[in-house]
C-alpha cells in the first residue's frame, strides 16, 4: 500500500520571499539596468555625431548641453554604466568557462566588478580632465 504521510508544504515555484537577497543577485539586476541605460546613452552619442555632421550651430547646442551640470552627470553615469556593464560581461564570461562559482569566488568577482567600475570611471574622468587642461 502507498505511504500516506502528509505532504511537506513547499511553494510550487520559488518566490523572492524564499531567497535571501545577495550582492550577486543585485549586481545581476544592475547589469540588466546598465544594459538598458547604455541604449539611451548611445542615443546621446548619436545626437553628438549627427550634430557634428550638421555644422557648428548644431554642434554648439550639443556641446552646451554636455557641458552643463546635468549633461556632465549624464555623461558620468553613462561612463560608469559602460564600464560596469563591460566588467559584468567579463564576470559572466568567467562563469561561462565554468569557473568562479564558489561562494567566496562569486562574492570576490561581484565586489571586483563594483569597485573596479567605480574606480575606473573616476580614473577615466580625472585623466580626461587632465588631458583637456582641467575643468572649464
């Protein structure tokens, strides 16, 4: 005869309430968000190129916007999103080779991605300012 024990109550499918939010999960979500942000940042790059082809008046408008506080913040965010997404892609490439799945390795890769993207963004902007002769 079949065993008639009471079934264990489990969710039919995993829900967010079941899992503890980890840094790896958050960075996966941020990777997707930065990918979407890069789409809009690329529209800014296209605007810049089109304005350059239209001549000095159109280019001056883009240069004015990009030189404003809001424009520089957007460019800084775009730079961070680009670098962060690139480093996240390298992290996924490492995982695709079958490496880096241990708990400490995963955390190290995620922290390196976050710290590296912030650090490289700041270094790139400082070098850019130095190459242009300082803030204008």
